[in-house]
C-alpha cells in the first residue's frame, strides 16, 4: 500500500507491533480529552489495529509518522468509516503531546487528504470534532475543510451522547489550502525537553 507523503517524515502503514508505542501517548488523558476513544492500554488498541489490517475496500487505514532514525511514533493519520460505494471516508489523526503546536497535524492531514483523493479516488472526505476541540478545528480549516454544522448526539464520549461539528473537503479545496498556508515549510521542530 502506498502512503501519504509528509516532508521530513517516514510515513508507513500502522502494524499490530505499533500498539505499545502508540499507546504511550494516544491513551494519555490530554490526548483522549477531545475524542470518543475508550482505549486505555495497548491491548485496548489491538482490536482496532486488527480491523485496519484486513484488506478490504471499506477497511479503515492508518499511517504512522516517524522522523528518520527515530523509532518513536510522533503522530498517526488515517481514515475510518470508509464507503467504497459512495467514495467517501472520515479522516482521523493524533499527535503526541510533546509535538503539539508544531504543524505536524496540519501537514499529516493535508497529505492524507491528498492521498485519499489521488490514490483512493474519494470525492468527499469528512471529519468530526467535539465542539470543544478548537485545535483540531483549526487544523481542518487550514486544510481546506469546511464546517457543515453540528451533528447532535453523534458519538458517545465516555458514556455521554456528545455533539460534534461536521467538516468536509472535496477535491481541489485541500490543494488550495496547502498553497495558502505553505504547509511544506509549516512543520517546526518540537521544543527541547531539556
């Protein structure tokens, strides 16, 4: 399977062996705060990863982003709720908290959106965010996604029906967004932990 191209990163399909390193950050409370995920451990992630490894037109796909020479997972990006019949999908992404604010989410979202249009031939990619997830909403808007409205009680978030914003992008909008935000140079190094 081909992978989206994100300058400065190795982007590869996720594997079952990625459960542990991915769980190190994706199960953190500050990452889960604005998601519907209930995963608390690597074992909780494995059934989702197994669904992604099934080769099918409607199977979810997810990619890992790593810096060359660094085994740590910095981010993931991919698609769930894929409809080959309607040629649509919903994008999803996450970034390790140490790398928040560096532009990785925007670069990954743009690259994956382009990949979805160019490689998979989708004609609509949608995204959803809980109403309070302003950072993700900004990422989507930088990537050319348009807010369509509120989807009421869309998903359960820790047992509670929760409203989400619905966004979408169609071919051409993401390319225009990439030009407007110069995202090839957008990714900045994370602040030193020293």
